C-alpha cells in the first residue's frame, strides 16, 4: 500500500473540501489520516453541520441556496486562497463533475483532486461519453445523443419504440432523468426534463435512449494515475433504485461472474485510457437478462457508494485519490495487493424523506440520532442529535454500510443494523430500507432497476395502525427521560431510576482484581 | 408521577398514560388495556422496555422524540408518527378540502392556474422545487380556483397555502 512515510510527509499540507454533509466528513477523516489539514466550507444554514465540526478549519460561504454557496466557483476559490489550501477535493455532486470548475481550480494554482478537465469533458457529459463509448466499441443502448429539438427527439422515440429514457446531456447521476412510457407524455416530459437540466447543469440538451427492462445496474470503479495507468476495482450493483436515485448498493454483484467482471472491467478501463483518465471514476452499465451489458454513463468523481468497494478491496479511495492527484503511481501504491473482491458489502442510503408518502423529502430538526454499531458496520454520517436538516440540499443524511463474508450474512447484518438505527424528528426511509432488505427478492438477489416501481407495497409499508406496544413506548419514552433529568440522574430511586447503578459492590470487594491474581 | 397523552390510531383517539409505581416500574394504560412495564433510560436517548413478568422473553429498546406537533417513536423495528387528535394533518394532502399547501419549503417554479379556472382532480396547479426535486401539486378534486397565493419564482414555507379550490357541488 502507500508507504507509511507518506503520512509523515503528506502530499499536501492543507486541502479544501468543496462539499457538505457526510461526504465532507468522510473526506476530512481521510485527509487527517494522511496528516493533511482539512478546510470545510459552509453555507449560513450549515454553520453547525457535522462537516464543519470535523474539519480543521472552516470558511463561511454566505448565502443558503446551493447556487449561492457550494456551486459558486468564485466563492470556493476565494475560500481556498483565504485558507491557504493547496488542493481542492470536490466530493460528489455540486461542482465535482464541472470541468469549468476544475479548470478554474487549476488556473488559480490549486491541485484539483479529480480527473483532468479534458477527460471530464470527454466522459462527464452523457452525450460526449456516449460518443466516446461508441468510438471505443463499448456497447451502447439504442437511441440518440444528437438533440435537434423536441420534434426530432419525438421522431427518434417513435423509431426505437416506447418506453424511453430522457437524460440531461450534461448530467451525471439521476438528476434530469425521466422514464416516459406513453408517446403522448413525451412533449410534457421533455419540457420538465429540460427545465430540470437547465437548473441543475445550465444546459437543457437531452439524450434519448430506449428504456431497457428488466435490467440490472452494474458499475465499474476505475482508478487512474497521471502516468497512464488505469485499474478496475470491479463492479458494484446498484439495481435497487427509485426515480434513478440509488437506494441500496452492493459489491460484488451476485450475478457477475469472474469472466464478466474481467470483460466489463476491460471495457471500462479501455474507455478511461482512451481519454487519459486519471483519479477515481465510475463507468455505469445496464446488464440485461441475457448477460449483455450496455454503457450508461461515466461519473467522473468519487461515488456516494464508494464505501462498498473499499470494504471488499481493502483500499481507501480517498487516500488513493489524494496520492494520485499529487502524482503518485498506482503501480507503486497497489504493488503486491490482491485486489480481488473479498466477502460482500451493502450500503443503505439514509434520507430525510417519506417513502410511505410518495418519497416526499423533509427538512427540520433531528431530535434524536442513534446510529448502529457492531462488527462489520460502518456509518458515514453527516448528522447528529440536534442537527438541523436544511431544505436547500440533497436529503441524504448518512450511509450505513455493512461487510460480511457472504451476501446472505451481509443482508442479515444490514437488517439488524437498520433495526437498531433511529433518526427521529423528521421522516426518514429507515423502515423502508429494512423492508427492502428483508424482502425475499432482495435476499434472493433477484434485482432489477424497476423493482421499486413494480412493487409499490415496499414503499407503502404496513397499513395497520400502531400496536399497543408502540403507544406504550411513546408514553414511556416521554415519562422516563424527563424524570431522569429531574431526579438528578435517578440515583434516588425515583422515576427513571438506575441509569447508573450503585458502585458499592466494588467498594466492598477490597483488593479484588478482575484480570490478574492478587499476589 | 403520571403523564397522559391522546393519539389517533386508525382514525380514533386513544388515551395513553404512564404512571410511576416504584423503581423502574410503570403502569401503562392504552385505551382500556393496562400493562406494567420496566422502563430504563439508556443514556443514548433510548429507553429499555420490558413487560413486568416477561423481562426474559420480551424486551425492547425504544427511541422517541417530538417531530413538529407529532411524536415519533421507533420500537420493534418500526417507526410510528403519532398525532394528537387536536393536531389535524394539514399537510397539503390533495383531495381533502381544496386547499393546496406547500408540502415543504421550496421555490415555486410554475403556476398553472388563475382565479376562476375550472380544474380537474389530477390537474397540475403548481410546480414546486424543493430538495432539488420538482413536485407537481395537483388540485385533488374538481372545482373552481378561488384564489392563487403562489407566485412564480417565489419561495414558500412548508404548509403555506398556494391555491384554494372551491369544490364543485355535484362532485359527490
């Protein structure tokens, strides 16, 4: 792995993290492990966000909306200058896939911890990436990346047949994507999709592709250095999605054989090498029931779901991103490492939303946060008890990631972890995630990208009202906690007593040693 | 010490109370049922619960916290959001009374109606952008638009009245 002296001689002294929430916390931790100071930036409403507390330094970006804070290139660069940082990590979302930002970072004299802007241009947009994939002989879905206006798009849709998928040409991830099933809905869908794309990416051009169903979402994690090397760190399966936002992600995929893994890895690295890709990236594919895979898009950044790859490969992708950005060689960093996936990892995204109520997102005060713990459980969190969830940004609060020797045990572990998790004060998807993890289709790895759409009962949840136990628990939670505080910790035997038991037994056992014999 | 609450269950109000007996024992009444529970605060916000006499067979760790005017409790792997009968769910659920409210704070992207318009139940009246997503707010019932408070480009708080629709009389 990375030589240990790297920690005492870090590649950068100080790095600014142009992001918020859990990913900014995770990057700050990774930087600290490398002996690098972190600089957080934050909007007004994020002044007490977990990522600000985790970082060594913090610079306010005045304002609240994403546009006036985390998307404001001038403000981010000014913060970097003011903080004395020499490099910028963009995280995911916000400016992470914006090559204009990457260029501005480099032109201002900072290192951009991400791929070269030229590689981002060629692979980042869905349109450009589709053209590169075609040129690299990577199979693509029937459709078009040439947007000549609504009329021509509707004509293409008529030729390839419904249903079709509309995607923002400049987009990454699920933003600006929509499924259109009926031809008569296409015109309205184009208007809405273009508006979302314009708002999110400043570009309203569209790609139209046939919607492949049933399909699984399989993506390949790639990592390149500045010396022409690109490695595949294998697949993740992210088939459990709703509205193109991933819900559960795992590695490896239950249906990807070693031969298919090599084939998809080779396609992904060929595409990356073609454009001189450096740093971390993800090449996404759809896999149909016959085992054919089709190129979807490239995410030219660290992914939300990167932890599952870390858990099965034993690598730290943030550390590797930093070293690669500083000019490190993958052949040295990965020398002698067995990169084959070991065991099974699954990630659940905890979001402030109500799947039982049409996935309505929510904001507000988190009154109680209890995150799970135990062997094989990792929590990448951006919140705490008392944290405010602002209405301005993505609704993801944290990620619960489990590792186990095999998939069945990983499912059991995730179910157990979710059952001992509580985020209270705003609605969350915790109960929904557990329903999906405990569902027979998920346990049996019978996954497809439209499974949540086809099975609305998973989102709806049980229809019966609360049992007597729940009502008893509600009233007891309210009775015990204030009583405990009112009675000075409950040592006097009043209501809520016995949080701290008497220690008198230890006083009586004079000379007792727990772990050694008394001489 | 005793605390009493009333929560709506399956549309009906249910009286719930907890009365301290001694040590960690409480008498709990749920409607006309009476239970005895051990209840111990765990310090992480959780409360360990066990029905007296069944400590070794049935015990739970519950987490509870207020959520706005409601109370959220998570126990036995399920989260319940309990409302008092006095708190009517004015959450803009369409179809209730013709008042279209913002389901959450956000920006009004578009207003597709004006006062006097006749609208159908599934007609989109307002498009709201919140948490980076577009939300189409539909009329929920047939009727005539009485007033439009939403303005394109304006920001609105959760629960704000956006449009009021007078239901068509012969709708039933």
